[in-house]
C-alpha cells in the first residue's frame, strides 16, 4: 500500500478538493482506496459521506488497532473507497506527544495495508500540528497545493522546510511537489507568481495546474467528481483534474 498526504500550512488552497478527486480517480482505476480525514473542518468527510466506513480519524491515534482491523478485514477483491471520517475528538490529538501520535498512527497505517488497501490518501489540517506531523512520518509521498497569492507563497516556503525536516526521521518520504491550484488565467498577478515559483523551485513544481473553476465546488458539494457534472463549463476542470491525477498516479508507481 502506498500512502499519500496532502499538506499545506495555509488554508483554502485546494487541499481537500485535489485529494477527493484523487480518491474518485483511483477508485475508477480499480483500486481499493482508504481516505483519512485529519482536518477538523471535515470537508473531505462531507463530500465522501457516501463512503463512510464507521471508523473515525481519532482512532488512528489510539493504541487499540483491533477495531480498525475488524472494520476492514473483510475487504472484497472489488474496487472500494472507504472513508475514515474526521471527528470531534481530533481536536484532542494535539495533546499527544509527537512520539505517541506517530507510533500509533504508523502502526494503524500498517493495519490498513494488511487489510488489502492499495492506497491511502490523507487530508490534513492547515497547520503543522501533531496530526499532520504524524501523517508525514508515516507517509510515502506528500504533495502541496498552492494558490498563486502572496500569503500562500509565504506558507509554502515554510511547508517545504517542514518536509525537509520530517525527512530526517522518515527518509522514505518523497515530496511530489507543488500543484498550482485555483489558477485564474486572466489574472496577471497569478501569471507572475507562477513564474516566480518556477524559478525558485524548478524541480518542485508539478507540471499540471488546476484552474479557478466553479464546477469543482459544485462537484464537491454534490459528492461527486467534477467529470460527472453535466455542464459544458466542467469539461476543462475535468481535463485538468484528470491530468493531475494521472501525474500523481504515475509518480506513485502504484501496483495492484
């Protein structure tokens, strides 16, 4: 099983929308997909509520892995999407020590792998707290959506530093890069910022971006991927999101 985290210390940059669309895309590719929502805002849990498993995100940080194993031990050979929902107890996870949180979380990620999932996708809160750090310690891959505005660019500099530091403890963690998100092609400021980022981080920019498209918000509110929205305006968004998903899928080298 491959584990992927979406992380950025700045909120509102498209973390959840990109992760949810990856989940839908990977499901359509025939995979068994686990999604863990570590963000107390629970936006991923809202969009994916149809796929609730009964397991809660806070349980990933407990010592008892029997409940998790019991929940997923009977996965069929068929493609599946299973949501481990955000819950109110996630607010208490910041009281755990980093060692406690990381040890329990990594052990439960191993349980998911043993239950037969092909990939685990983890949404995180927009702050470097215990839960995000624990997810990064357990992950194989991480990517960071970035909005092309000044505050977001400031935030990504801190995120890159964080990932570099985490890799000292998890050397297997691969940073897949930054994906430009909510890009307004008519806004010259976005164009300038994108070029600045390409110059500053030439090896870290994912070569496909996702535009500022209302159809993506429509899809998330409806609990479906944007390519199922029956609007002409959704076609471009669908192309961009599919291109991004293909890029991530190939970089993760997932085998089923």
